[in-house]
C-alpha cells in the first residue's frame, strides 16, 4: 500500500521504500530470534493491521508528493517493517532447524522477502502503468482503489484483534491501576 502512490517511472524510489521496509523487518526478526525482544502474536497481528490502516488513510488523505513527504514515507516504511518483522519472527523461529546457521537463515529469509516484495510491487506498478496509460485511469483513482482494498480488511482485523485482553485494570487501594503489557525485553 505504501508503494501505491508511486509510478513506474519512480521505480528507484520504490526500491528505496521496499528496502527500508526490509531493513526494519530484518532488525526485529533478528532481535526476536535472538530473544532480545518478543511480542505476542495476537498483538503483532493487530499492529500489522494497524500499519496498513494508517498507510491507507495517508494515501487517501495526502495526494501531494513532496520531498518531506517522501522522507516521511521512507521512515514509515522502516517503522512499519519493524512491526511486521515481529509478526514473522515466530514463524521463522519455528522453521529454523536446531543446528542451522542463524546468520545464513536470516540472510536467506530477508533476501527472499526483499525479492518477493520487489516482484509484487513491480507487478503492481506495471498494472498501474497499463491502467493509467491504456485505459486512462487517473493515478489518484488508482491510489484510492488500492488503499480502499487494503483498508477494509485491515480495519476489520484491527477491530477483531484489538488487544483489549493485553490490558488488565485492577483497583489497588482504590487509587492505582496496573497495566500489564504483552511486550517484554530479556537481557
């Protein structure tokens, strides 16, 4: 969804965007595999859906591409990659063999992820190019369609996976509330 605002002629910017996402993804996958940070899978699913909702809203509201906006999008891609990486960490941990070289496994996973994302994004860019060039679809319409297609399922996931169960409120001396979170760090 982050790449929906770009055209085929801006393919270099799209590569930077995809790579920023992969870098963020790689950081949190690695930290999670090494048990430095963990996030409950339900909370990770909620946050991943939330990143898609945020991106879709940004696309629907902000139609102007400015240099400052481009930097913001790259920062969002990196940040959202960090969140998405936490969602994949459990899967990758499950797939690793006990005697497998962690560095090679992570390299292979991240290289495959980057390659897959680039392929999907470029297919999307070619479809967008064909629709705008041969069928005269306005680029703004394309952005709206892609953003709405992503928005509604992601919004549904946010609502159904809202992490209310991760927060417990109990009265202590009728003054204090305790909040237990699902994120924890290990040393």
